[in-house]
C-alpha cells in the first residue's frame, strides 16, 4: 500500500535555497514539515493534495528581515504587501522604532516616532493599535494570540525603550547609571521572551512627526554596547543598526562607524547588521564600507551590511502629500477635491495656465524642492516602466527631445491614468543611472539582502516587492549589466537572511525543515505598478504593489496563496527566539 502524504509537489524545478544547482524533482510535505525532496519523480506514494509544478520553480519561502509591520501586525492578518511576493517570514522592530515597552498614557510618543521615521499614518496607528500591553514581553503575548498569513519575528526597539525608561529625558545623550541598568534589563527581558534582536538608529534623518530626533540618535557607544552585551551574554540575537553616514554624512563619520560596529561584533560574538546604501554625497563610499566589512568577515567577525536590490526613492503624484505643483495657489484652490474632480479641473486649459504661471511657495521639507523640481532625476513610471531606466528616460531628457518645458511635461504626466500614476525620484542607489553599484552590493560576500521596509513609507514608496524584483529583473530580464544566477538570487532571499537571525528551521528545502514553499510561474512572474489604496484604519492610505506569477505560497504546510490570491488560511505565528 502506497505511503499517503499531505501534499505532493511534482515535477518542479527545485531551487533549494542552499545555492546548489537546481534540479527537476518532487517534494513531499506532511503537517508543517518537509518530508522528502528528491531528484526526479518519487515512486510508491500518494497524497491528499497534489500540485503539478511542471515548468514552475519550487523555492523556499522568502525571509524578509527588514520590515515595519509593528503596528499593522496588531490588526491585520495579511501583512501586505509582503504576502503578495512569496514572503513567508518577516522580521520587524527595525531602525530602533516600535510600540513596546510603553508607559500607559504616553502611547502617542511612540506613534509620533513611527509616523515620522517610517511614514505610517499616525491616525491609522492610533485607531488600529489596541495597546493591550506595557512591557515588551506583554507585546509579544499580544502578537502570539494572533494568526497571520506568514510568520512574524520581532526586535527590541531602542527608541521605545529609551522613551519608557527616561521619559522627558529620552533625548539626553547619556542615561543615568540606574537608567542604563533598566535599559539593559528591558533588552534582556525582551530577548528572553523571544525577540530576535535589538535595533537602533543613529542618523539625523530619522525624526518624529513633530520634527524631533528619535531617542537614541545621540546615544553614546557605551549605552549601545551595554545593550549589545546582553546578546553576547545570552548567546542569541542580532544587533541591527542604522549607522551614522547612511543619510550622507562625511566619510570620516562612516569610517569611524564601521570600525566601531566591527569592534562591537567581535566583542559580543553576535551578528551586527547595518544598513548600507549609496548616498548622494560620496557615491563611491559604499565600496569602502563593503571592503572593510569583507575584511572583517574574513577575520571571522560577524558583521553584515544589509543592502537593497533596487533604487530606493520617493514616489510623487496627485495622491501623495506633495508634488511639483502642490504649493502653488491655483492648485491649492482645488487640492481638497476628490481625485476625479481634481483631474477634471486640472485638464481645463485656463486652470493649467494659471497653475504653471503661479510662483512656487516653500515646501514643508527641504528635500521636497529637490524631489519635485529635480527634473534631471525625475522619472515617469507609466505602464511600461523600466526597472533600470537611463538618463534619457528622465523628465529633463524627454522634455528636451519634445522641445517642451519640463514643468508642463510633469503637469501632463500627473494627469495620466486619471491622476493615479506616479513619478519616481531615486534617492539612493541610483546616482549613475545604473544598477551596477547595487549589483556590487548584492554580490559582496559580506552582504545580506534586506531594506525592503514592508509596511513603511506608506505615502511615498513601496519597496517590499524586492523578492519579485529579484526573480524578474535580476535573474530573468536585466539587459544593462550582469544578471544574478537563479540559485544565488534564491539563496540571498532564503537561507542567508534566515541564518543571520538564527532561524535554522527554514530558508531551505530539506527534510525536517518547515514547509515554507513557493511554486512560481517564472515565465509569467511580474511586479505590478504601484497604486494608492485607502484600507488602513481611519481610512489611512498606503502605496501597494502586488505581483503576478505566484502559483502557490505555502506556510507551515498550508496554502496561503493560489494564483496570486489569498486563500484565507492563516498558518503564520509569532516566532519566539532562534531555532
């Protein structure tokens, strides 16, 4: 009598996440675990459900270690957009911001931190979070009671801890000895309760919605080292840092930072992962940081620059807070109108002439002028957007070819797709109008893929589609430089980030591991254009980007996605600690 298994995935192209060469074969799942992975067909078995994966990729579920679902996870089971892109495990609590611990009555402080740093609407957070906790372990208990489409891991956020311990003094450079001891105790309690690490931010660009620096920005190295030593003492956890220099500070600052992080990682014997991007001030500085990180890794020091696989930037359009014409008087007269009515008014030639003739009044943020008037770097998305556009695709270049004023061109572009289209201003990683520098970061032996920011930057960006971008642009479609081998791309999104956070039970297709699996129609795989939706609590908006081509996504043996649509299954759970 044939063995009966729960799920049989047959005849797929198996890319097992280890980096090994792909092969045609079968995979068996029982309960939440993978039972067998074999080259060629498995004989003598049957299954309650069979998936014909002929011509399809079979990969581990993707592991995204840099997200900001800390609030969303308290009210939302899907955790979109990550769920639409083959992600089966996320880690949140990055950049030092989060929602626990919290002093009862001071919840707004943490909302302002998250709203300012990660551009998540404060009204949505205030409406959606029920605040059934005070301590970090109690926050984990609240998450543990929920069910999700994917697994959720957390980190202890430094800014929240400082706000809890120091109150109105949280922006002081140094805590008292008693306060520092309390900070260390809270970190320890969080890690012991199941947090996967601790995070902090040291850049001036991270500010609250009221314009203040985030607590911990100016914290001394001693304070950070005290927190990090907790990880070393417990023998578990990751120290995540947004380092000085990522927002464009001078080289000397960056070099001192990498030296400090290297010393810290060596001392505690735990992974230190830091955000690495190409900045606008010195576009080749990332190479020096990569080289230094590679040298440290060769010495056995566990330091991991965390890099993105795309140009990151700001989307601007009629549905965003600001665009080229948002400060002009003739536009402000109609800015309150619903989108369709606003578009109709803007199509009136007399209105158009008035708006174009109006003087530009100051924007709310100094970056805004650069973004909305930087025509040499402003790129229309459009239906046929190239994921690696050239300088010839900019508004400035197109206006020259068409012998038009660039402002007028932007005006017309904003009205395309009934006002729902966007223009992109690349902010990092694209200062040579090429992804060659991103390729160098991705292929460094020291780096780990991340920085997708799922759940964050709701009104200006949506970069959580990184896995789909990896398999389309980087593996299949790129024409302006080298591509990534399929096996390497999958490894970057599975076993490597899983190993960084000590999640040895996932990230590969092997017997005994969690049955987190994607079955992907690679030929059909496509990342869709972003769209603005209004589905957050209190009607809050966010930019959403979905995908086509995910035939199946399976989490712990349960199918969560069939042909790009959710099944309603919620097998995801809170991850407590490394495993």
